[in-house]
C-alpha cells in the first residue's frame, strides 16, 4: 500500500544531467546475527576522488521479500545518511528504481524521501526483460517492462554479468545510464 501511495510521486525527468558529487549506497548483512551494515561513499566526479565514507549498523526487522528492500534496508541506510557531512548531487543505490513490479523500487522510494535524484543499480533483474548485452565495458541494452523502457543492462567489466540500471527519482534512463557508465573507471 505504501508503494502504491508514493508511486505517483516518482519523477522520471532529471533536474540535472551531470553530477559533481555522487553518493553510492550499499547494505551488507551479518552471517552471525540479525545485523545489517550500510555504507555510503561520496565521490567527486570526474576525478573519482573519495570525499567521504560513513557507515551504520542496525537490526534487521523486516523479512527478505524481493521488491520490498526499502523496508528491510531503509532504516539502516537513513542512519548512515544522517552522518554525512557532504550532500551529494545524486545517490546510486544497490537496488532498483522504476524497474520494479510496482514501478517504485528502493532507489525511487529513497529519492522521494530524500527529495533528491537517485539511480538504482542492481545485480539481478527483478522484473521486465533485458535484451542481450555486448561484452565491452559500458555496453548496454534496454530493459523493458511491457513496451516501456525502464532501464538498461550495463556491462561494467568484460566477462561479468551485467548490472541493471534504472532511474530512481528525478532521473531519466539516459541520465542514469550516462552517470553509471561515467563511473566505470579505476
């Protein structure tokens, strides 16, 4: 119901098409207990200079349900974000944006809550279909949900599975893809 409520607030037009400071967000889980660990890095682009790194730990209180990662990882991510001294122009989340069964994955929900441009960059395709991707670094192929392009599969290195990039909030497919491809260095 929460996703249904906020889906109409997702903006798929960018306010900006290039970003000087980009934040990357990921969450890992303890193998020993019910802990989650969020890490946020802020990079200066194009220099690829690390500006800031923060982390947080929290208890996982929501079950593993594909499509509902915002509810599982969000509390720990917000805790880490509250520690940032630098506010990036855009965040990239390890999760989905509009390439989501309800059109509002974690990157979209975080973007709405933060009122910022966000991108989803996931390791697995949650819904839709992706066309085959060539093997070169930065090669991409569209992801379609029905007949609507909701993202692109992007090859980050030769010989590895693609990442699935989709706009989160205040973002379009072209800007999301360009931003991620520009970061495939170093």
